């Protein structure tokens, strides 16, 4: 069994209110407001660690119902 450790800092905290636009399993933060936009509360934070890539991604539970990956609008806009 491989042992791995990580240190990571989430840009959000439990209880933060964030305006997001829903796009499947992704929430886009800071983007244009659409009919799929809403203010949500972060109720849990999950750190997903890849041993192979040595990378940590955060997933966020919102409003105690849905788990999403939050992506900044600038990152989405630059992919196009």
C-alpha cells in the first residue's frame, strides 16, 4: 500500500455564501448571472487527493444537498 500525505488550503470555508452558475456537476463562480445562477451556502468541503498526480482538488457540498466542483469563471473563459 502506498502512503501519501498532502497540505492544501481551500479558498472557501464552511458557511461561506457563494454566487454560482450551475453547469452539470460544476459550479462556476464569478461568471455572468443566468437563469441557472443562485446564491448557495457551502456546508461541507471534500479534498480529493490524486496520488499519481500529487494534486488535490476540492469538492463542495452546497445547501446540504449537492456536491459540486467549483471553478472560477476566469479559468472557464480562458479555456475557450
